[in-house]
């Protein structure tokens, strides 16, 4: 009998998982659920607004089986990108740099509309549109016991009240998709326009209201920088107040030159460049032994010099010291090694920093939110990274844009299932014996980690950013307890934060489907004890490597190629896909993995 499969999410992860599933099992009865009005996830039509640019360029933001540079795909995306956004023009880079947006070139920058067009075309290519149910919000997912010796299925309940049952559930919602806004006293009393950055695609036109003369942007992340740029382009030219909490990380900025001779983003996709960062997924190669084992003083020295030079270069290029306001957002760390997760990419010619230095349109405020009145945002001012003072700053505002991140996207599971599936739970709700078990595992893993990577000793553990447990899934895809029980009813796709979202989604999707469909056998995995030790080791590394955020988020940024290697090795395929000098100096792209799925299917058939 054909398995009934439900995939939650129609973004990068959901679409790639669906395509993989129908190739692996053409008889599958597959349904994709998404609460948006079009496919695309973060890049759905409703999320687009003028000036939105993808940080990942062409060639590095695509699946292995469809290039953005194919004639038909490129022409279609350019046509979509040319659509008029209410006549509003947002300057995101200089004139020379803007020319790169329209050129059919590898590593060229992508407009948001192009990315949306690509995902729409991909869904059409694999006949996924008819399998997708849009405006279908999942509010609950629970197990369906099938009786003694029978597989467990899943029941999905939609906000409409409709109930859907399936044999296998693929969760492809991403790490975070629900907008998070701070619980601030008086927020509901605000009489102006208030929205989260996630909704700017639908609501940005409201900011052009001539009655909105002052806009408050709250948050110091990438979405805040993009929001500032959008507000600067408004024809009404409102004043912009920018509130940041103030921390040692500041607002780290990478100034990118799209028309330059070298693509920084492409450089990061070479094995040699990524080897500069210590990776728990590579502890045996010559690059590990040279750079990170501690046995070669020259390699250790080179790594230290690299991070010092990179920090100096980024701080210099960002030009923080040009004004007092620039200094207010300047990172206060000597080394950006643990600050990369906070980086915002700005393209040469973008006006935000110039306007910030000028101080005419943008005013920076550093402090903690205190309360909101019908027409003001009140903060407790901070002059250092310490606790805020008693001095308050009242900021008049006609509109508030909350660039304050997102909540976990798996809240539709019961507390019991959340724990059993290895998803984050509040530290207060964790059972004492479970907490002790994982605390012991993490402590042992950290001790072993520092032997493997001696240089990480100088990076002390920081307090977690959130009071939750971390994701305890093997390879960030499958709960280890389910592997031990041979429960092939659920997998999580795209649950790792990295700079190569498209292919990471494709590869984790392949890994998950391979488990669900029996292409990965139980004997291919370590014991439950060893899987848990591996998970603890991975999280110990993330905590040392990426600081506070690494405690709770599965972060694999510069080291993502080595993460891909581990997944490909587990699947029984060839890791090195270039050969010769290109293996270390060549840019790895999704196209290098073309045919991977077919080779794994063929190998599985031979095993059977």
C-alpha cells in the first residue's frame, strides 16, 4: 500500500523533501501543508518587499537539479523581478553594483522576487503545486497508535478544524517561523501602526501614510538593517528611531562589493577557506591536523592571525568610527570569532551607514525596552554593556516595526512529544533525571572537545541566549530514540542554521527520506548511547564555537561543507566530488551533487 505522507512547510526544505520523496517512491500519496498564500516559505510572494536581496548569490542558492542560470529559469525570474512594487524604489547598493543584479552571471546577487520565482518554478517542475494546500495552518500534530506491532502514524489538525492522518510526517517548517515580539507593558495601547518584520511584504505600503512622520525600528539583526533601508526610501521621508539593546557583539557588518573580483560568499564554499574554522565534523583530515589539532604551531598561529585580520578588516570596512552613532553600534569584542551569527551583510553603496553617520534621518538609541504608551516607546538607557540605568528615554512614534526574531516553529507538538522528539523545551519543564543525563553528557563532551580543539579553550562558555534545551536530533534530522526503536514515521528537514540554505535543505531532506523509506538501515547508525554522545559532542562544539546562540540553535555556518560530508558519508556516497586541486580551492556548489540521489537509490537497490 502506498504510504500517506504529509510535509509541513512549502519553503526550501519542504519542496526539496517532496521532490526527493516522489522520486524515491513514485506511489506516495503526498500532501504539502503551508499557512502562506504561495509556496516559497521565507521567500513566498507575501514576504517580499522593495529592496529585498538574498544574501546568497546565484549558484549558491539553488537545488542540485535546477540552476538559476538556465535560460528559461533566468528569464522567468528576471520578468518576475521587474514587477512594479507600487512605484517604490529602494536603493540597496550603488549604481555600478546594481548592474550585477540583472546579469546572468555565477555568484550574481539575487532579488527577492527572483528567489520566489525560482521556487515557484521548481514546484511546477516537479508537479508539487497540485499536492500543496496553501493557507493551511497546522495547530497540532499528535501520534496515532496503530495497535500492537503496527507502525505509529500521525494526526495533523488544521486551524480550520480539519483533521488529516498520515503514515509519515515530514516537518519542514524551519527552526523559527513564528514572529516573536517582546512582552512589553502597554504595547497593546499603541495607537499607531505596529508590525513585525515578517509582515513587511504585506504591509510595507502602510508606512507611506503621510501621517506617519516617525518610525521606530526595534532590533539589531539583519532584518533591522533591511527595514532601515526600506524606511529611508519612503517618499514621505519619515524620521527613523533605531533601538538596539546594546551588547558586546554590537551590530557587526560585512561590507560586500558585488562587482568586486572575488565573491566573499563563494570563497566560504571552498574547503580550504572553511578549514580555517574548527569543525566537529572534521577531526581526521590533514587540514584539521595542521590548523586545529594543536600539534602544528604554525597552523595554530595562522588561524589566530586569520581571525585577528578578519576582525580588523571588517571593523575598518564598516567605518564605525566615522560618527558617534557609528561607535554606538560598533562591536566591542577583540575578535569576531563568536560574533559571526550576528553579522549583517551590506552591499557597497547601500545608504544606511551614510545616513546613520549623518544623523539627520536615523537616530540610534541604546537601551532596554521599558514600556509603550499610545504614542511613545520608552526605554531605559544604556551607556555600557552592563545593566541599563534608571534614566529613561521617551521616543515619539507613529509606527513600530519589531525586528525581534522568531519563536520555535514546532509548538504544535504536545509537551510529551516535544521531549521524545528531541525538540527544545523550557529548562524548567525538563525532568530532573533527563537534565542530569544530558548535563553529564555535555560536560564529558566539552572536556573531550577541548582536547580535540585546544584553541577553543580561550573561548569560555557563555550563558545561553534562551532558557531552553537544544535540539537533540541525530544529524539534526532524526530523533535518536526513534532510530533505536526503528520508528520511521517522522523526520525534520532543514533544522540547521547555515549559509547554504538551499542545498542544506536538499541534503537533509534526502537523509530524512532515506530513513523514512528504509534506504538507511538501523544497522547504519551507532547505538543509542553513542548517538546521544555524538549529539552532545556536536552541541558542546556549537556552544564553544558560536557562543550564547550556539547553546540552543544548531549553528553550522563556516563549517557547513564538513557537515555535508558527514551526511553524504552516512548515505554511502562519495564525499570528494571535484578532484585534484579543485577539491580544496574550488567553490563547492549544489551542482557538484547532481546525481547524488540517483546513486543512493541505486546503491539501496543493490543492498536489497
